[in-house]
């Protein structure tokens, strides 16, 4: 039987990823997500998702705090982005 414990630390991981990425950007104008992924030994996609979570978290803390898993937060963010894109379409 699989263990389905909440990924409660997804926000902490995203915050640490952001701090690392941001500190490297300040020191090196040529720094990018690809270099962060390589340095942290993670995929570019997972780094991108962490940065997306933190960007959204800054203005939507209460919404993201209710999620236990990163995939839930990402699903919510993507739905919110799609809704925002469609608002301007008549």
C-alpha cells in the first residue's frame, strides 16, 4: 500500500528554490532557470513550477496555504490564470 502523506513542505521547497535562484540572479546576469536546475539537480520543469508557486503566493497566500500538495496548488494557479486570460475576451 502506498503512503499518501501530504507534501506540506512544498511551499518551503518553493521558497528555498526561489531564494537560491534569486541570489544567483543578483550575482550573475547570465544566470537562468536551467542553471538553477543543474545546480539543484532537479528538472527545469520543477524549478519553473516552484517559481510559479512563489510568484502566485505573494498575492494569494491564503488560497495556497489550504493545499497539502504542490499539484493541488499548481492546478489552482493554472485555473486562475486561465480564468484571467478569458476575462478580457468578449
